[in-house]
């Protein structure tokens, strides 16, 4: 049977890495926040709770099917500040209407998922260099589109559950180079400020870098910027 606390919506099950990503967004009461690739909304729920069920949290995804999986979780959680929105692509008009209005954006980008190999060992045979190439093009486009949503002072978080440099540091470095109005923030001090112990051990350089063999989480990456 299911735990009573789960049925009541008091708890959700989530990888520690995913929880750290939601923490990095650091949504505050009354803010406008976007979870750009929300999927089934695990991180959306964590962010919505951090916002104390106030403000507006948009859960965007190109898959209505995935967003449908968020609906029962949302109902169970009791959150009323979450607005699921199915979008056609990263250039959707619904996104354009919010340009320059958003306080925080999480881009949990579609990726190879190679950070989840311990749970999905078959991924090794389902990914190819060509597939990675297509993904990195998509990641670049999504991150660039999502960045337009932010107001000055806003926070942008780019994350994947991949361990590949091409999907992670390479994307972040290219974005930083192309967008001088975004300052890269060091993740370690941000997490320390948020009460995470030994946060520096979770990072490589300015980025969050989680490894299953080191941190007992899935493999995760995150980069954080502040819009000037």
C-alpha cells in the first residue's frame, strides 16, 4: 500500500539531485517562476512548495502527455500556484508573452539521461553520437529561448541528468560567451547560503556536478546565471 503521507500529498519521492536543482532555483513568495521543461513536474512541485504556494509557477512542456501526469500529483500536493502549459516548441507565443517578466527560470533540458545509467542501464545502447549532437542543438535553443523570459536581476538555472561535457559545460560556456547580460554564478556558495553542508564537494568549478559513485545521486549538472 501507499504511505498515508504520500496519499495526503505531504511528501513526494525525488532523487536528491533533483531536490538540489529545485533548491538552486530558490523561488520566493509571490514571484513569477517558470519550469521550462517541466515533464511530470517533480521539480515543479518542489519549487511551488518553496514559493509557499504563492506567486505564479508556470510548468511548460512540449508534451501534453507528460504534463497530464503532473495533474494528479498537483492535486495531491494541494498547490494552487502552478499553471501547467503545453507549448508547441521553445519559440511558442505563450512564452513570448512572458518575455522580461519572470524572476526565475529552470531549464531542466531534454538530455541523453546518461546520469541515470544505474537505473536505466539500457540507455547505453539507445544513445549515439548523432543523437547527442541533435540534443545539444536543442539544449542550446531551449536555453536561449528560456533566457528571454527573465527580468533584470532574474535567475536562470540550466540543468541536465547527463554526465557528458557536451551537454553540460560546453552548453553553459557557449551561453555565457553569447550572452554578456548574464553573469555566471558559482553554485557552491549559493548552496552553502541555502544551508547545504559541504556544498563545494558537489561542484566542479562554478557548476554543480553530481556523480552516482561520489554522491549516491543520479548524475546531474547545473549552471546558474543572473541576468544583469
